[in-house]
């Protein structure tokens, strides 16, 4: 597996993998299904993300898209969900359902943390849905801690949980 910047010819496959990964989490509430359905166009808009941030791909030996993530290098990016200076973020981390539990998600998350550290950022932030508990365990193993003060109430019945990793 190779983690690198995504290529334009991979964008469509990355969009498909991202949507499949988010649906594989199988949210069971009407609010979650409604919000995921409305989020799908953004999940598929990989070219737009690549224009505003860095889209990383985990590619298999035959170039198969195993997963992808969007690395937001600073709060000035149009994709930033935060305004904390000297901070980077991780967005839309997704692993193809058939490639899950093989270290793909961790490799993508670590690549983002490494990029943030290389850029001299003080912290990495991310938001996650309440039902992505497997991802929460990964983030916590990597040293991220819940940052409840940065949680985001997207709608009255839909909240994103914040996690933060201090790099200093």
C-alpha cells in the first residue's frame, strides 16, 4: 500500500469509496440517514476538495483505491471546520469496506499527522459522527483526545464530535 497525493484520474474512484465507506457504518437513525444523504455530493466532490486542500489516497499494489482522506493544512482553507490558528485538520477519512481493518485508515491518518508536524502545526483537529465508533478508537490510539468544546451541532438532531491531537 502506498499513501500519496491523489491523482485526478483517481478522483471518481475516491468519491465512490468515500460514499461506500460512510454508508457501511450503517447509521440507524433517520437524522443520520438524512444528513448522510445530503452529504453525499460533497463526499463525491473530490476535485473540489483537491483544489482547496490535499487529498491523500491509499493505493493498493494494482493502483486500487483502498481509502482516502482530505488533509486541511490550516484554518484559511475553504474546507476548514475550525478557526484555531497554527492547526491542521483531517476530513472525510474513508476506507473501502473491503479494505477495512487492514491498517489503511491508520496509515492515512498518520500521513496527515506527519504533514501537520512537518508544517510546524501545533495541533490536528477532526470531527466525526457519533456512530463512527471504530474510527474513534483509532483516533484515541493515535493520541487524539475528545475536545467537547469544539463539537459541532450541525442540526438539532445531528452532532459532530471533535477530537484533537496536540503536536507540541
